[in-house]
C-alpha cells in the first residue's frame, strides 16, 4: 500500500501492483466503493472522508460547536 500519488504516478514502475490506502480499505470491505462519487484523493486532507487516511476523525468524535449537551442549563 502506498500514498495515492505514488500508486497512480509511479505504479507502472513496480513489478507488483500498488494499492492506494482507499483501495486497500475497499478490498478488505472496510469501505464501500461508490461509482457515483468521485474517487477519494484525500489522503493528506485535514477533513478526510474515511479511516484509510491518517487525519480521519469519525463524526461522533468531532467537536460540535452549534449543539448544546444541556448539562449547563438551568433546570
């Protein structure tokens, strides 16, 4: 497995095929490939789309700034 640019730009230079991390996740059924969506090239993005990237933060762990948990409100 290699970063997407290495896999795409230099993939033909190697005797064994390279997979991008996204392709690896799809092949292991950790992610689903959707033909209707663009191919993810977000490996280094701060807001990546999936767990195949080092900066991915699951939605339930993201800080919600527009929501109130209700713990500090007067009862």
